[in-house]
């Protein structure tokens, strides 16, 4: 079994470059031009202080991350990812547990997330973690800013 060392810590604005570099390595990952820009992520972190998390590898590079926030009623996890060579070490689970504990401390009782239907690795992970796939609702979007374009990594 692989025994790579890693550290889980609250995300800071200074983690952005490493986080974006990680996102760019993940095939099929969708990155929004505005929401996932440095400014967009910094705004999210300011709105949700201490909720988001990164995993750092042995060399200090970002090997995992979750953007986590809430609206006072429901929490949401965004962009949950672990670098491929660090998967199956418990990093994803440790990051999710960290986020859930922070949300509980904030008085949040329910958490949601979105996983693309074609994201087999992610959907298998959430199944194993005991999350429930909802079949009783539809998910809707309304775009307020057409400049916020999603690009998918090939």
C-alpha cells in the first residue's frame, strides 16, 4: 500500500495557484471563467471563512481541495478533487470530514453537492461515503452572467 504523506488544512487565498494547477490536471473537470478565477475563489473564501480545505502533499504542493460554503441553511461542496497519484489514501474522506465538521460548527444541518453523471470516479466515491443520490428533484440553473463560461479539461 502506498504511504504518501499529506496534510489537510483550511484553504487560504495563497493556495489558489496550486489549486488551479490541480484542477487543470483532472480530465473532464469543469472550470468557470469568473467563478473559478483567482478573484472568484477569493470572494468565495471571504464569504465562507474557514470552510474550504486543501490537502498538501509531501512537497507542499496542493494534491486535493474542496470549496465548501453555506448560505446559513444548507452547505454545499464544490470542486471536490484529489490528484490521481494521491487517490485511495483517504484524502478525499479526510477533506469531506473536515468540511462537515466546520459546517456542523456553523449550525448547518444538511449538505449538498453536484457530481456530473459522467464522473464515474466521483459518483463511486460519494456512494461509498454514504451520500444519497436524489431522484425526486430536478436541478435548474439560470445564468446571470454569460461571460462566466465553463471549460472542460480534455
